[in-house]
C-alpha cells in the first residue's frame, strides 16, 4: 500500500510553525491573515474558521510549506536506501499533484532528491577507503583473537607481543580496534595467569 508523507511518519503537521501555516493559508485563500478566526493543523488537513464565515478544510499540499518540509526530509536522508524509500513515498505525493494539475509543484523535490543522491554517491566514494581500513582492522583483530586463544601459557603470549605491537601500528588510528586488542590481551594474560595458579 502506498503511503503519503504523513502516513509514513516523515512529516508531522502538528510540528509545523502555526504562524507560517496561517500566513500561507491566507495567501492560498487570497485573504488577510486577520480574516482567519481560528486555525488547527489536523493530521491530514487544516481546519480553518474564517471571521463571519463557515469553516474550510485546506490540504497541506496546497501550501509551499509542504514542499519545503519535503525538501527538508530529503536532506535528512543519510543513506541511499533511505533516500530510495522516501522517493517511493514522493511518487504517491506526485500522483496527487498530477491529479490536481500541478505537476510542476514537485520539481523542487526532484531537484533536491537528485542533489542528495549525488551527495550520497560522493560521500560513499569518499568513505570507501575508510571503511576498507576499518574492515581490515576488524579482520586483523579477529585473526589475532584466534591466535591468542591458542596460546597455552604466558611465555607464548609474551612471545607474540612484538609482532602484535609492530602490526598494530597500521591500525593505531582505529581506537576501537586498539582498545579491543588491549582488552583481549589483558583478558588472555589474566586467564593464563589464573590457570597456572
């Protein structure tokens, strides 16, 4: 089932700045903001009570704020899968604008989506060597973990220390890996010391 921005939890109209909503509703209705007696942001539409007139319902999609909030949601995407998922939701939104003969209204979303997709591609390329280095550090730790658990006494453990220290220089910029190795070393030393006692 397709979802719109509200049903998907991307936007919450109750968080919209009420003064901005009031101003944009007045512009949409072509009236002065003073002619709005009361306004409430309901979950799927805006309830507007006009001075000396009946209440009206206005779709959020009629306001520039809706487009702006969609752009902000796109900019908050930090991964390509999240951006693609949001793109599927925007297709539902686009259908509404197409049905109301306003297809050009969603062009800012298309532009923002393309820009964010490009940014995420570039960021992914920039982070590839960093991720590869982190992966190598984790694999180095895992390999030494197996070796250290094969040691049966403190002398054997002590004999490995120079090699570990030399290799660890390559991963000195990975504090999590270095801390894990230090803890592993200390735990293994303690285990072997207690086994002798």
